């Protein structure tokens, strides 16, 4: 079963490509594509897409169309809204990913794509998709903490902004609420193709906290890759 792994940046993939002895195979537009070192083993394709919703959607669409994977994985780091410093470094897997700022922001409230009746996808089988993308939680070496990912175009630069975004949607209080810039976009393309999407990320920071001395980007990136290796 061919699998496609997509991450925004190279540092979120370095350990993975080294562990699997991958080679840089080609460039798809300006996305870097890796495959395992054995030409006979083409069951895994890894792509570095660049940050943000547009890059993630474009890479996922191109990768799915070209390589025909049966499963797509999105990997990387994320912030957490409803956690504490103790959650930093923890690996989570997504149950859903929401386009958190796609719609109409009036300044006093937020109108989703469903309110506007502007669907983002109309799958041949399944319900019409608006902001909310269903994901397939990872089946790794142990039970991971579940997360609901809010995918944004602009990350929270203050606690006020983080509180505004995180209060837009209802969520299960048992789940961690996390922020990223790609997972819903990758999930949307997988949904359009009718294949499962699994998001594995590790928490690097508290949303709204811009004191980088509190962040653990490298540790989180390595933790997410370690967990993905177990899933693969």
C-alpha cells in the first residue's frame, strides 16, 4: 500500500528521511520529493511542501494525482490552545481538522462556510464538506492523545488572538485543541480523492506565546517523526 507523507519544512522531515535512507528523487513544482533508497521499494513517498494552507493543498493534490497513494499522512509541529507547558513535546493525532479562519469574520462573530452555504468539497460518497475535515487517527505503538486541529492562515500572535480563534468552534473537552497551518488542507485533498488522511504532530508551544525560549521546535519535530516511523 503506497503512502504519501507531507510536511511543511525540511526540519520536520530530516530524521525520517535519514532513518528510512531516503533519496531526494525529484522536484514537483518546487516541492522536494523523497523516496526510499531502494528503487524497488516505491511504497513510500515523502514531500516537503512549504508552510501554509496553499502550499499544503497544492502539494497534496499534486502528490495524490501523481503517486496514487492509498493513505496520506501530515506530520509536523503544532501549538496548543487548551494545554499547559507540560503538554509541550507531546505527540498527538488528529480526529478532525478545521479551517478555522475560512469564512466571514465580522469582528464580533465568525460565519463558517456552512453558514454561507459554500462547500469546500462534495465527495462522491459522503456528506458535503465545509470547514470540518474528518481525519483517521494514528494507530501507533501506543494510544496517542487525540487532538482537534484548527488550521489557520495566520498563527496566533497573542493570547487574545488565540482565545478568539479557539472559541469559534465546539470541541470535546477531552481532546487537546491545537493550531497549525496545513493539516486541514492536506485532509481536504485526501477527502476529495476518497482516501484516508492521518495527522501526527507534536506540540512545540502554547498558542499566543511568542517567547521562543519557551518553544521546543526541534524536540517536537523529532517526537512526531519518531511516532510516524512506528505507524509506518
